[in-house]
């Protein structure tokens, strides 16, 4: 399971690859491990950890191919696959399952395919309210202070109001959103207008 905002998650646990042909002098030259992500959101990706020098690596969007040489061991393939992680930097990832397909071909035409399912969980990010945004620098000031003198005209309760919500950047809506403004009344007749 990958939850929005969390660290990358491994696509596999204890990886085990066996090949009976290797017991009789076969090598892993030309063997490949192809790891493919079924991409749903822009930016989601697979990342490769440390890889043995005997493996050749080819990558593209959502795809990692590891190719062995005569010196490559099954353990090196296993370690490389175990070090692959999934991440999604979106502030509003599409919730649901992602399939990661791992295919190991031994270079002689035989292959095995296994699938990892990663469940992506989207999190509702809290909005950010600023009652006094500095329009020159964009610096957030947060709260706002106003002074009212008896007999003067009403004063504003905020300066440059800014409301941001990361979830709205990619298709969220304001349906059901509320803004509540409350006055801590001390004297009878104080009001907000």
C-alpha cells in the first residue's frame, strides 16, 4: 500500500528466482528481468536501488529492464528486483490499484511472470488560509491584526486573503467547503458585516 505523501514502497519482499538449467552449467547471459508499472497518474514511477555491476539497466517511463551477463548471478537479479520501489508525487493521486508486472526470462526462451498489486490511497490535504499574504513577496503572514478606534469607520478583518488547497490543483472541487468567520464578542452591539 502506498499512501499519498509517504516514502516510496518496495514492489516485492523476499524475491526468489530459480532456474533448473543453471544447475547444469547454464549462465544468465542474455537473461532479463522486465519490471513494468501500469501507470495511472502522471509522475508515478518505479525507482531502482543499487544494482550489481554485472547487470545492464535500461529504464523508461514505468519500465525497468535488467539484462544479465555470463557473470551475473540469480542473487544479483533477486537483490535488484527487491530494491525497486514505487512512488507517486501527486497531491491528488488516483486511488486504487496499480499492477507491477515482473517477468524473468532466462535467455533461452523460457520465462515466468509474477504481479505485485500496489494499492494507492489518496489523502485529503488540509487547506492553507492566510489572512495577510504579502503581495510583494508572496510570503505568508498567517494572522491579521486590525485596530478599531471608537467612532471610526468599520475596519477590515483581513488583508490580502489567500486560500490554497493542494487537492484542488488537479481537479478537486469546492463542493461542501465552508468558511466560518466568528467574532469573540466583548461589548453588546459588536458585529461583523
